[in-house]
C-alpha cells in the first residue's frame, strides 16, 4: 500500500521556522526595492573600506549613500493615498492560463498622486505541513545529505508552485489628481481550481529614488472568479461503444438519445412526447397520431471521482480532479452521455451530454468539489451500482491506493461492469493484484503517464 507520512518533530520544527521566515521575507520584499538592497550593500562595503577616516572620499561617499537611503525611507513612510477601485472581472478562468482584467481607480483625496502603481496581493504561496512532509522536489534524491535533511530547496520549490494564484507584475505608473479616475490593466495566473477571491488591491507609493515604497490598501469590493481545473491531453481511448470518446453513428449502448430520421406515422401510445404529435393527421382522423422516428442509441459513460483525502492528501486529490476534468472536456456531448459521480456531503451524480446539460456544468462542479476524510466507499459503491445497467463503461479516478479502495474497485468489477481504473500515486506503482490493468498516474508526471495509458 502507498504510505503517507506524518512529520516528525524535526520536520515540524523546520516547517514552523521556514513559514515564519518566509512571512517576514515577503513583508520586506514588498516594501524594499532591489535598488535599495544594492545601495545598502554598497554602503556597508564603503563603511568597511572607509574605516580609515583619512580616506575622506570614501567617508563622504558612505555618508551620501546612507543619507539617500534615510531620505528615501522617510519619504516613503510619510506618503498617503485615498484610493477606491472597482474591478471588471471575467466570469471564469483556467488553472495555469494567464488571466487579465481591468480596474477603475479613483483618487478620492485632495492631494495629487504621482508615479503610483497598483498590484493585487497574491495568495499565500507557503505550503501546508502535509505538502512539506510528503512532497519531494524533483531531483531531491540527488542532493547531498545536508540539503536533504534541512529540506530548504524543497521549501523553496513548494513556495514557487504554491498559492491559489499569483499576481503578474504591477500596473503602469499613474498620475492622479484629486478626484480623477483612470483604468489600469492587471494580470494574474490561477494555480488552483475553485473560487478565486480578490479582496486586497494595494496602491504602491514609492520614494523619488525608487528605493522604498509604501503599500497602502485601497477601498475595493471583493471580486470572485471561478477557476476551472487544469486539463490534460488524453490519448485515443477505447471506452466501449466506439473507439474513443467522440462517438460517431449508432452504437449498441443501453441508453438512447433523441430520435433519428423520420420513419412514418402511428397511433399515440402513453408516454409519447407531445412534441411528436402530428396535429393535421389527428384532425383528419379524429384519433391522436404521432410521428415515429428511427431510434438511435448513444453510449452512456460513468466518471467516478474519489474524494477521500485519507491516506492520500490534497495534492493527489487536485490531480485526480484535473484527470476527471480532462475526460469531461474530451467528451463529445452530442454523441454520448456522461455521469459524474462522487461523494461529498452525500452521494451525488451529475449528468451532461445530448439533451441533458452541457459539459460546462460538470466543469463548474469539479471546480467547486471538496475532498473529505470520511471514506464513503460504501455509499459511492451503491451509487455506481445503481446506474451500472445503464452505463456502457465506467472510468474510475482514485486518489491513492489502499485496502478500502481495492475493495471498492473489486466490487465494481464483480458486477460485470467494464471498469477503466486510473490511480493517482505519490510514488511508483506497487505490485499488487488489484492494480492489474490499472493506469498508474504519478502526481508529478500526470501528462506523461496519461499519454502512456492508451
């Protein structure tokens, strides 16, 4: 079985120290410009070099640099701004894809504001303790024992990929007189699915030398963007009924779609749709007559998502969501039906496809789906088996592998249903009988392993 570790005392101590140090570093990096760090370095070097007071040129240069730094710092601390802002946001975004939007900013103060910038404060990039303990930096095994023990490079790597979203740069420089308004463009990259909340737009007020800046909050309403999961490219798949998800023509599925070509007229039968009534023939004969169409059957697929975080963790769950979203986006909704099944607060099934709902609805549901620590495989098993006779085949996406998941998959297979099993794993695939025929997807090589799963 795949083992998920709990942090020991030393790892927990490292995590707390890295987390606190990172918060302090982020605070200063937002307020001290790179030029200031250069000046402070040169100033310190000149002080050391100018220890001999007879070197008057060095002393004068050191005092000049320190004086400029002091003036810049005081200037930045004394700057004030009264600004309100309104965002014009898109409805949706996608993980990993750049998203831009416009912000209308207004100087509601009396004083003019010169050379100011605007920036959204990005989401906290620091990893959770679970991520720090269980996720390894690519190539970490090749580092020396000291680096592996302190895990600093792992922390750095997790920070670079962490956070729900990342702000890209800042706005152009603005000059706003009292009461004036202007529109600026900002950009960000969503890193996590779900509802992206923007509630902390800051105005940056630099000093004239560009050494320091004050970051002041603006008056702004909370904005939200629904971020749909990352989607991967899938190879051609044989899910039954046809060679891939793009079903063409008739098929021997158990679920039918809407009628095909017109065949003729017949008498009304209970349950016939009123839309198929032939009103002229009814008026002529005095008996209800309906139009009969050739019956065309379309395949119906199940997509079962494992939402259990126990024994796996959030990273594996997020990749399982992305794999499920990849199947949804590959579906030809005009040629098949797709049932998304999972257990949240209760067993849930959502159907999209021909004549039902668009695949966008399933993407929105996946964007909002939450994991749980309760297991729920008995409930999920009952839900899937309830629809088993109506489905052509079933795609099961699991967040890890253990005895409970193995029993769940075994129950589905014993029902006679055709099961396509995809397991998101933290390590290499274990050699177990229950995984025969399964597609093992490493969480850090999802695209590569999916292309091998054909």
